[in-house]
C-alpha cells in the first residue's frame, strides 16, 4: 500500500469566524474541508490562527481587571493558551461529528495545548507587527492607543488593528507528544494560534508577551513531522503579484526562486500574505519533494488535486 501523504494544514481566521456563534458555525464548514482530505487518503495535522480570538479574550480579561482590581492583568501568553482550548474544543467537537457522519470510526481527535519556544532577544520584540483583534476605524485606533497604550497599524487595506510582537518559533516543546499521537493515527490539532510563546530560563519556560504567526509555527511543525505538504488555507484562492492593482496577476504554480524574487519586490503585505509565502518557501526548500499550497478553505480538496490555489515548490 502506498504510504499516506502527511499534510499539515494551517487554518486562517476566516475558518473560525469572529464571535462564539460564528465560530460554532464556521468549524462545521472547516471540518468538512478537513475530512474531505482524510477521505482522499491523507494524514492530516491541523494548526489554526487566533488573531481575532486572542484579541477578544485579551479584551475580556482586561475588562475583568477593570471590574475587579483584585484580578491582575492576564498575560498575552495565557490569552493564547485560552484561545487554543476554546478553538480546539469547537474544532475537535465538529471534526468528531463530521467523521462520525461519514462512518469513519478509527480516527480519534485530540487538541494538544502547545508551547513554542522563542528567543528572548528576537528583534521582533522591539517592533510589534502582528495584527490581532477586531478591525477599527482610524479614529477608534487613535482612541485605543491613547486609552490602552496599544500600538495599531493599518492591515492590508481593511482597517486598523492592534499589533503585537511576533517572534519566530524555534522549538515546539510538545513535539514528542504530538508525533506519538500522529504516528498512532490520531487527528491532531496543535500549535494553535502559533503556539503559546515561551522563553527558556534555566529549566523554566516563561510565557512571553507575543503572538507567534501560525504560518511560521505550522511550517516548523510540518518540518518536524516530515510532512509532504504544507497547506495554508486563507481568505484568497490564490496569491497575487501586484495585489489590488490594475496589473494584478494570480499565481498558479511558482518555484521558491520565483517566490523569493516576488518577496524582494514587495508584492506581499507584511503580517498577512508575506508570512504565508515565506513559510511556504521555507518548507518547500527544506527537503526535496516537499510542496506548499496556499488557497481558500473551500478549495482545499481541489487544491491538493492540483486544480487550484498557488503551488510553491523547489
Ligand atoms: P489569515 O487569517 O488566513 O492568516 P490574513 O488576513 O493574515 O489571513 O492574510 C490573507 C490576506 O492577505 C488576504 O485576504 C489578502 O487580503 C491579503 N493579501 C496581501 N497581499 C496579498 C497578495 N499579494 N496576494 C493575495 N492576498 C494578499
Ligand atoms: Mg494571518
């Protein structure tokens, strides 16, 4: 029998919705797309983003501190941990149901609370770049900066958002446990929201005030699990050069050399499309035969069959 293709899927914010009821509805659609790939004979590992959700949890915990002065401020790392459990719960619930609906009874679903080590000297700590939370108008952003000391930035033409430090992931602490579960045939959700950022202080792992980009965390996970495919599912069917301009061109199939050239020419917005293309290039270059794909959630199956999306290879 041919060995199953191992796929690490990185789910973007649009796969999860912005509110509790929206997420409950969105994960049903997301689960269909994921189980489609399992039915195609793939072994799937799921990573998800948490931009809107970690922003929401952070706002809720700030409100708690304002209401009850005995409650100290909640570190961003704890907010990421909460987002992993909240999103993991909805996702594993919906995935289980979708598997049962299709009479697949031998694939248990697990969410692994995952810590990811970052370097405390990562220059990213000095220049916050990762958008989290809801979109704001310019006026709302100015108010949030004055009131809460947030740093806000314009996000790919869609409005303003709070930005936080986004250091690179250097080690997945729970990789041994994740690998055991994947090897045992489980459907694992791991490195949610890019992982809980921690720095190593002697034997202690200390939570860091940051949010790791899930695109980079999923790339590291895909390398660690020796995956065949890294699939980044997002809000666009393909990656474009001259995005949003009259000369816009959608890309079907590019080499990592092409991609590096386009990155150099500034075609991809930092904090949104740039990390995806960078992660795709890093994965495809890491070993022969490894491929990356960026496409829409609903097109995941068509994408792995080579019918759509932007494919990135050596
Ligand atoms: P996710 O939540 O999936 O991580 P992001 O919002 O971070 O999604 O990134 C996807 C967005 O990147 C797209 O919806 C699009 O608006 C934006 N984008 C920026 N540059 C490009 C580009 N060159 N080609 C396609 N999309 C781009
Ligand atoms: Mg993103």
